[in-house]
C-alpha cells in the first residue's frame, strides 16, 4: 500500500507540472472555519428538512404557517457564515495562485475563497453574500458585519409572537422588496438552475485543466458532482482531500482540509508558512 507521504509527493508532483489546476470545493473546506456541513450527524437538514427549507414552495409555506421557525432557520444558516474567517486551507489555495494558474470552483455559498485572496472563483451555487433580483441581476454585496446585524435582529424578532411582524423588516436587506423589485441572495435553492456563467465556465475549466483537487465534497449533489467525472473523462488527474473516501479520485489524501492542503501546497510550491 502506498504511504501517506508518497501520496502527498505524487500529488505535489502533479500540481507542480500542471499548467492549469482546478480546485473544486464543497462544504468540508469550510468546516474548520466553523461552518458545519449540512448532511453530517446533527447537521442542518436534520433539524430543518430540505423539503420545508430548501425549496421556494416550502419556504413560502413555512413563512406563512410558522415565521418564527423560518427566522430560526435563517439564523442557523447565516450565523456561522457571518462569523467565519478563511482557514489555512482557503489561504493556502489563494497563496498557490502566485505559483500556478488556479481556478477555484466552489459549491459553497460563504465567500471564503475570495476573502482568502483567490481571484478566479466560480460560485456555481451562488452566494449568501450576493443579493440579486429574481432574474439574478446583481444588486449588491453584503458584508459579514451586515449579515451579523441581520442575525441579531432576526434572533430578537423571532423571540416572541409579538415581534413576529418585525421579521420581514429584519430580513429585508437579505430578501424582500427593494427599489429593484423583489431581491434575494444568489444562493441556489433545490430545484433551481445553477449560477451562470459560473456553471458553464466551471464545466469548461474542468475539461481544460491538468489536475483537479477535490476538497470536502461528498459528491452527492448534482449536477455539481458531475465535474470530477467530466474532468476524468478528459484525462485530468483527480486528487481528493477528505476524511472520507468519496471514490471520485485516482488519489485520495485522507484528512481534513487544514491538515492536508497547506502541506500539499508546501511540497508542490514551497508555499510560505504564512498561509498555515
Ligand atoms: P456534503 O455535506 O455533502 O459533504 C461534505 C464533505 O466534506 C464530506 O465528504 C465530509 O467527509 C467532508 N468533510 C467534513 N469535514 C471536513 C474537513 N474538515 N475537511 C475536508 N473535508 C471535510 O457537502 P457538499 O458535497 O459540498 O454538498 C453540500 C451542499 O450544501 C453544497 O451544494 C453546498 O453548496 C451547500 N453547503 C455549503 C456550505 C458553505 O457554504 N460553507 C456549508 C454547508 C452546505
């Protein structure tokens, strides 16, 4: 059996000789920034079933029948994102851009790759920090400070039935009526199309790169999970980094994103300790 050390060296060699690297990330890359994955034990979908909270129809129904529960869901989603900072894995990926051509394709909606300094980021599932119209025209970006304020107001408004009428006001910077019509975060809900042009660009990048690093994704959310298979069909080396083996890669580096990514980038490019 090939040792962990040899696997890291092999993966580093692939990265060093690649002309274009795609880093494809999922919820796991942000877990060590304090944003839990949704599917793990005790994850968000156990407390808030996706049928009620991840589809427009379910959300509108919950808003009518139980606005306090909807407010509590929004708080559960927003609070960790409002408080998060890029971790060592996000930073090492951004730092490696100085050494090679890297495109980040992320399923995450937390904006942490950009905050770490990555400059080419395809957000195929949109973002909680980007507010758009119903036709997905850009309206504004929200800061984490602003998200934290929304969380505080929602927490307060959800506390008693008397404050329920204030929930729409608390939510308004995120979703509601504005001078541009109805606005919402660009984060993609179940049943909605992928963000464009990010998705088409991500498909093209996946076929065009030499190496794809797949970090912290279970590969069960489609169509996003197609990308490593598209890449593999085009002869791309697929390296997965995850505590669990998703079976997607030719090389699996077992461990968390923060354990593996900085070490891998250091072996590949001599990345500075600053990123760790
Ligand atoms: P998933 O929940 O299906 O899988 C998470 C994967 O991360 C698992 O394979 C798990 O073993 C792995 N993991 C857990 N901790 C890790 C760590 N510290 N380092 C590396 N890997 C770790 O996630 P998914 O495949 O991304 O699909 C979930 C969907 O939910 C995505 O579409 C995503 O948009 C959304 N989501 C986003 C965020 C976020 O923006 N941070 C958080 C949760 C969910």
